[in-house]
């Protein structure tokens, strides 16, 4: 399998793409089948939709990677044994296209997240709009933007992991895929792994096309299963319990396109997650390998977002 270098395409510059981005992205996101997306998230922990971005928009975002002024930090994944490749965190102000994705994807995702919290019996509530969430994050000291752009060369990959950067964690993330499958790269999938108590882990290898998005669980989600932490009477119905995911911490060869952008839970980077700039003596960004939670009866417990990996096959 081979990779090909991506070059920017399209007939406009980043500066030409301003307020028009917000309206176009808002229309595309509102046209998505949100009922089907929510059903998929409840059932599988992820949903694929789109395409949301045009080829020209994808090329514009790819072209930004060489402009260090647009980013606040860069992470060399090999240095921290995260994989092979690198990624950069966007600096504020965010590019209009990235900001539009965050603003207009957040409200329907917040509604789903709040239904999840209700199913789990959680007291956590998520604000209805992005501005309110950002204000909450700032009050908790989480004031750095977390959208990032990933880059892989041939043979690159990202180890299975979860992204948790502070006390305020939004339960869903969104990844946009910028490269063209079988044109810019060959091989490579977006891999999600879900660990189920008293059962083997389940993996989902997702193929994507340019401009498509995958929405997936950050850490936990509700799930119903016919098992319990303790034996149930014969007359009892199926118990409700927790499905958790386990960071395997191993390199894998199921990888994803050369470029991808994550519009994930906003402003959730804390001081504990120090900026990792290649060559600087600073701690690596936080990634969690959490132990499975205990199961409960009679109500669902949060399913942890399936661990995921991203990369590019050689």
C-alpha cells in the first residue's frame, strides 16, 4: 500500500473564505439526518455523515498546515510514543471554517449529550450553545482552543487513545477527513475499539471519503446489555450496565488519511496538558488509559468513547 503527497487544490485563498463559511456550513449541518445520527450513536457509539466539506475547503485546510502562525503548538507523535506523524493545535482566532463547524455542530450534539446524561442519571448538563460552553470552560481555567490538524506521511499512524484535557469534557467529538481515499493515500481506516465487561473488545474499522465526518464518543455512553455485576433472579429482565473502552497502548496498522481535522470538545485543554512543541522539554499532552468502570443494574452507565486511532498506511 502506498501514500501520495497531498497538494492544495482550488481557486481561492484562505482570506477569501470569511463569513460565507458559516452560512454554508450551517446549511449542510442542518440538512444532516440527525435522528439517524443519534440512533447510530446510541447503538454503536459513533456515526458517519456527510460529506460536509467540499474538496476546495479540504484543500484550504490542508494548505494551512505549513503556516505556523495559525497554530499554538505542534506535537511530534513519535517523541511521546503516540504513533508516527504530527499534529498542530489551532491558535485563536480559529479559521472561519473550523469555527463554523464548532458553532453549528454543537447544538444538536449537545441535545444528544444531554439525553445521554439523563439516561445515566447524571446531574451533568451541557449548555445549549457553544458560547455558553466556552464560558464554562473559561471559568474552569480551560481557555486554550483544542481543534487540531493531523498530518501523516506513508507508514504513519496514531495509537489507540482517548482525549481528556480537563474537568469540563464534552461527551462527543467530530472528525473531518480531508484527504482523498485511493488518490492521496491507500489503505487506512478510522479504528474504534470498545471494551465490554466479561466480553472481548470489539473493533470497528471505518472507511471514509473526503469531506465526510465521524462523530464519536469522547469517553462514556449509555448502553443496555443482558448482563449484570451480580446474578439476577430468573424472573428479572435484562440488566442495564456499562460498556467501557480500554486504551490498548499499542501501535496498529489500521490507519487513516494523511490529513484529518478534529473539531472536538472546545476549550478543554488545561494547564495539566502542557503544550507539547517538538524539541521543547515539556510533558506530552494528556491521554488516558482508564480502567473499566464497574457495571450497574437497572440503568445504563456511561459507555466510554471507543478508543480510536488515525493514521496513514504504507
